[in-house]
C-alpha cells in the first residue's frame, strides 16, 4: 500500500486529524462503511470558556472517508483517565459514562473504543480493520510468526471492543509505548504518535508488510473454479427470494453478478467459506456469522427454513435475553449466479454486500496461510446482540413504506412527479417511468431532496419489450415490486364524429395498452413474492361523469378502470389490493392540459379558465398534492389495508 500523505492545508491538531483520517478512509482495504476510528488529544474551551484537555474521537455515524471536524466528538480527558481506576464497566454503563464526559452534550455518541484511544499515551491514534491484518490474524499463526512479518508490534488476543479491551491494553502500556503499533486478532490495527504523519506512516508501513507477507506465501488465484455459470430467470427467482425473506418486514435486495461475485459463486471454496463468519467482528451486527449457500434454487424455501431454524436455536443458546433479530440470512451465495444480500434499506444491503465480498476474499486467503480461526459462536452472538446496538435498535421505528418498492408511471410531471416525490420521502424506492427524458433529472433532484435511491427509466409504456426491460431492471435493482401507481395518460379532445382511427389508437396505446402491460408484469411479480401489494389507478372523473368531446380519453381510461377491478378480483387471495382514484381538473404541473386543451375545455363549458379550474362544490382548485395524498393512503396497509375494488373521487365535489 502506497502512502498518500502530501501537504495538508492547515497545521491545527483537528485539521490534521481530519486530513489523515480521510487518507485512511479512502482505502477500502483499510476501512469499509464507517469502520475504524481515529482520535487526537488537544485543547478545547468548554461552555464557561475554560481550556480543557480533550480527546476528539470519531463520533457515531461518521465515515472516515468523508469525515470533517464536526464528525469528531470531544470528551474530557480527565474523565476518561479517571476510569483507569475502575475495575469493570459493562457496555451500557460505559456509553453512559462517555456521554457524561462529552464537552458538548449535543455532539454524536463517541466511538466505543474511546477509552482505548484515551489510554494510549500519544497525541494521534489511528485504528482500521485492514484486510491484510485480519487475513493474518484470522488464522492459527502464532504471535511470533505475526511479529516476524509485521515487525515491532504488540499482538493482542481477541477481546470484544469496549472498556474491557481498553483495560487489557492499559496493563501492557509499557510494551505499547515501545512498539510501532498494536495488532488485535480478528479485529485490526492501532498505530499512534505525537505526530499525525508519523502515526499514518506507521499504519501504512505495517499494512504494507502484511500485504508483502501474504503475497510471498500465496501464489496464484485464491478461488478454484468448480462450477459453471448458470442461467437463472432473475424475474422469477429474485421476487420469490425477496418474498421468503420478507416475513417480518419488507426487504430490499442487492444483487451482485459481477466478475468477483461470480468467481466466488462458481468456486469450490464458497460453501465452506459461508460458515467462517465475516472478516471482522464489527461486521456481525449486519452480516450475522453464517451466510447461506444455495446449491439449487429449486430448494430455496427449504434452505431458508433450515437456516432460520438453526439461527433460532443458536439465539436461544447464546442471546436469549434479547429479542431475536430477523432470522433470515443477510448474505446468500447462489451457485453459478452470484451473491445476494438483503436488508430493510438499499444502503444497508449494499454495505452488507461490500462486507461479504471482502470477507470471502480475506477468508479464502486465510485458508491458504494456515487454519482459519474466527471468534466462537458465543462471541459472535455477543457482538451481534451488542447491548449498545440493541439500545439503538429499540429506538428505531420504521415507517410504513420502509423497504418498499413502488412503480410510478408518468412520473416526470404533475401528479406523477408529486407521487414520485411523496413515495420517496416516505421511504419507498421508486421506479419512475416516463417517455420524457426529463425523468432522469427528476430522479436526481428527488434523490437529492429525500436521500432515497431511485430508478428513473425513460420508456414508452405501450412498447411491451421496453416494459419487460423496465420490470427486469426493477427486480435486479431492488428485488421486486410492492406498489404500482398507474398514472400516465394522454388527453386529446374532439367531437365523436371527427375522431380518427390513428388518434384513437394513440390514446389507446398509452391509456389502455400501456397501463395493461405495466399491471400484468407487476402483478406477476407480486404474486411470486407472496407478500401482497397494492395498485392505484388514476382514472379521472370522466369515468363516472363523461364530458362532451372526451370520448377518446374517457373510453380508454374506462378500459384501465375495468382492469383495476380484475386486479382486485384475481389479486384478493394473494393480498394484492387494487383501487381507483378519480381526480378532476388537476392542472398544476400537468402536461396533459398543454397545447390549448385547457382553453378549449373552458370554452366548451362557456367559462373562463379560472372558472373552469374551480368548477366544483368546494370552489377550490384540485392540486396534485390532493390526489397524491389519497393515493398514498390507499397504498398504506395501516389505513386502507382492508379496502380493495373501491373508487374515490378527488374533484372538490361535482355540481
């Protein structure tokens, strides 16, 4: 590994701490997704203006790759050093102690390894879970073997992070002062110095020695190809898998069929590696100890059932004092296909995927260096059911739309754009379809506003191949579909006798055929998942109150309305609901009324445009937000979970 230190812009303690932290965080082989932690001992003023010695340590939720000064939490050093005389401290007591030691009570919770950072008697402390270090320490290599490779380091047996580990190292501080770093088995590396660059350089130097030692012992590929790539109908398999792992809550899938994932899935080692555990114990909170190996997708139901039963037995043995986590595997290797991970959010599933791929590579190397050794199952469950983490889980209340996947058609403007935004803001992963190229920009904007990943797709709804491709992309991206808002439509007015066949065909292609294609393919996915679902069809007032010169629009929308009824009839036994909303005169942001349509409709009624907009009992203009509010309620099982084959007007009341 090459050092990246150049010339920091500032020379203040905390600015140097930020600079070197980011250098460490930029290396995936050192830090993954919030892993590792760094600190600096410096002086800060408290609320009274007094200058105190403070440990600035990485705060909870910070990522070393992007951390800034606000990502560090200040702890009074006097408080931390006073704890050196405390015999023991459980995790919750420790976190309470650290919370009381904060210089600013509004700062994030500090790293659980804050005491260890405080006890190490150097200004700068760097800690990572370097792949090369855990590759060496997740084996039966003896301490002296590790020192021969790594140089002047203190080797420490695995101790769960927290106060107990800090106290254990406090007893070896004489050794630590003379060493270049601390190697914690199954955990990672600490380096330290009174100079930020020196601590960083020591870190990179020890990691480089580890990499060199591994490369000298391992020649050639780390995986042996045994199985061939297999063709799997992902639109059938992935929704089924998603349904099977969504028994407690909806899950989002991350699917990796890339070169490395396929190499793992086709290897002779993968099945055994699924029992090794992840690379480091901090990953256990997300990955669990065991991964699931699927040798035959036809047996996926039985394999998942067996995994859940085994997990339940181990939970009762090792962590019975805590409520059982979701017993489904977080990581699933499908022979000849790739790796699938699942979680309540896409981001979490992506993090688990990165953890899993790193773990397979590290553990495969461990096999070649010696006997693989990880922590015991008891220690694994102690980490997965870590009291500090359990306390955070109890505070988390998931939203009704968390983990859901929604398709919105006509999502680039008007009602569709409002639906896109509202679903994303509520925690749903939205697949936004529109023939307008602006859908891409809309997706970027809404992702920025809501922080939710989405999938904007430019598509012609009437083209069957484009719809099949859109559904396939949806499944590969998220695993399935829960909701569909059939919103897209086009409108052209004309007297009945002047309607051309070409005009009628165009209206039918979008309003009827396009709605049918999306509905058919999404309905198939929902049935395969077996966890229910919901459709909402945007039809319009013309269904129940036809207007003059609206034959093309009204009759093609009537087709979609009848389709909704069939979805309700055939979907009921699968808990798939389907309902209709009938808006009237929704103008704001809508392209359907452009090109003189609004003016011609007002003229046909003998009204001004403003009169036409508010021609209802309430005398109000119907807005996209009114329509979308009803749509969101219809999708929400907690509100309309017992309602299907219904129709709700959103029209201000028809005079």
